[in-house]
């Protein structure tokens, strides 16, 4: 049975038929995959046949793309209900909260009603929001100009998540099949990749499933870095545009708004090799504090979050597609080149191991709805069973560097949640199954975590010889040294 067929069989109400011809329905609309999956699932029958007319009608009604027509309807006094994205920022001069919808040219004179803010405090947060909203136009009065008002808002959470359903389904896949399933859910055809490439792809999901997991990925252009982080999950925010500030990331003193690191599971900074930061000295100090403990002080305000940070960028390669310079940190902005800052990142993804993507790499067939999938990963973030199993399974070497220990534990636990989420206690396994799971855990969770941490350790040593070049030797309880090495 193919992965497509197995996905449809085990997730009959939560799978989506992906096809390039279906993708054409969304041409000209900048919609993330989790929204497109929701719409396709809504209008697809059990045989995978999409009701094209219903999709088009939904898009035209709930997601109109003509800015002038939308504005005319508002001016005519219509109350318009949309499923859309928007961003907010506080207008201190008017004591109101503005919102913007650039895709339909609503960029000024648009506000969230005070009553709605009272019910939805999350609307005060920086960053992109997805939801169902109602807009009305408020006529000019006296010297006050007319403006658009948001009167209702329901966050985009279309599915009730029963995590046990997902965990039970996992038991029907082998490890190799499940990795293919994850790659397919990310909208790629697993048959077009090597085992190593598939594992690199899956590793991009690590910070979505584990709190405050900080990663760096450098690689060539065209390997899907930006696409994955822009499309897969509403819990992931990608900063682009080449510049950001402390106010954008952490806390805006003028508007008293928290930044994007407060409101998402993961924030990625794209094109990091050329990215600029306002006041780099202040930013580095705050960033080091946050990367270490998830806390940072901005004047008298204590910022705290469980959001992970991911740096994404390109790196020059030789003819063999290997980095020209073994000092990868030289491709990062100055503030990240200091060893103490680099050491606060837990792991590194070698993006040069992934192929440049073509249309052949795009999935065709049944895949898990990625809105549902990303919501499951979000729920798994704070499940403590997996940390407890790390403590039970892994021998932490004496004298191990504390940051190495934290990094290896977080990444090992994240791999566990991604690849073996159904195994939450050794007591649930038969004695002979325990030995098998230890080998799987070592191969797919612990050793990859050590490997990714070793890259960070090597980079720190290249910057500052005070750092030892090797990560200490973690091992699995009850396994011989030879079994522990991959």
C-alpha cells in the first residue's frame, strides 16, 4: 500500500488530495498551505474529487481579491464577512488598534473595535493573524475621516484535535513509512529523495514540536527553506525584508506591544546572511539572554516566551556541493559570529544536503491536512512524557557541558515527538520491544541530535579555541558502546 493510500485509509476525514491541477485554483492568491488544505478538504468528496465551482465561490465570497470591489461594497454599507489574514499595530495617538490587509489595499484608516479587543486580547499581538472577520465602514463625522472597522473575529482553528487519534494511527506505519508520511505532509514527494535528504527535510519541523529550540539552516537557493516556513503552519512566522528591530522581535516601548517572538511557536529569520538589525549591540545583548533562558528585559518590562528561533540563509558551495569555507558562522551577521551567541543555538541543519527542488519533487496524492498536522505538533510541544523518557533512556556523561546537554535533550526529544509520538512510556512496551525501541531511539533521535549539536560545537571552537571541539559521548542505558555508535 502506498503512503498516499495509507494516509487516506487511516485519516479519512483529515486527508487532502494534492494535485497540481488543484493548485491552479489558487493562482494569483497568496495563501499558505494550511489555508488551501482547509478549503480543498471542505469541498472534496471521499474519492478525491474536488467541487471546483464551490471552491471558486468560496474564494470569491470569503477571500475576494479585487480591492476596489471590496472597498465599494463597504462604502455601499455592506457588512462583509471574510476568512483572511491581517496584521495589527497600536495607534497610541488615537488610542486605537489599527489593522492592515495589504492584499486588498487596506493599509490605513482601519481599526479593531474596542469591544472586540476586550474579548480578544491576542489581537494586540504583533504579527500575522488568520481568522474569520467582519468589516464595516464607519461614515465620516465632523472632522473625523471615515474608516473601516473590524467588528467580529474568530481565530482560524477549524479542527478539534484528538491527539490520541493521531498517535494510534502512527502505530500502523513503519519508521521508514512514517518519515515518508511526514515528507509528504510537507508537500514533497518522498520517492524523489534519498533517506538522508528526507531526514534533513523532517529536521526542519523540530522547532515546531519542542519549546525554545533554536536552529540554524544554511544551504543553497531553491531547496524550499522559505516555502516550508511560510506555508506549513500558522504557528510559524517568517521575517523577511532584510531588516528588523528589538521592537519588532521583543517589545515596542512606544506602542506597548509585544513582538513576534511572544506570539508564535517558531520565528524564522530569512536571508540571514544579509539581514540587518537596528542597534546591533542592544539586540545582541537581548538576544543572548533570550536564547539562553527565554527571557529578556526591555527597560522595566520582562519579556518571556517559549518561541524558538531559526536562522535561514544561503552559503557558497564548491563544485561538489560542499561549503567553500568550513567556518559557517562567517555567513551570519556580526552579532551571531561571537562564540557565546553561537553556543546558544542548539543545532545546525546542513541545507546543502537537500536537492534544488523541481516540479517532480511536489507531492501528488493523499496527504494529511497540514492545518491539522501543525496543530498536533503545537499540542505536542508541552507534553512532558517524552522528556521523562529521555531521562530514563539516555546516559548523560559526567562533566558534560550544560548547553550541550540541553541542546541534545531538546533535539532528541523533538525527534522522538516527530518520529515515535505513540511511544510515551517504556512500561507500555513488552520487554523484547524495549530493546528494539532503544535501538530506534538511538539511531533516529539521539545520534542525529548529537550530530547537529556537534556542528555548533565545531563552529564555536573555530571562533574561540576556549570551546572544546567535541560534544561529550551520550549513550543509551543498557546498550553496549558499539551499539550506541552509528
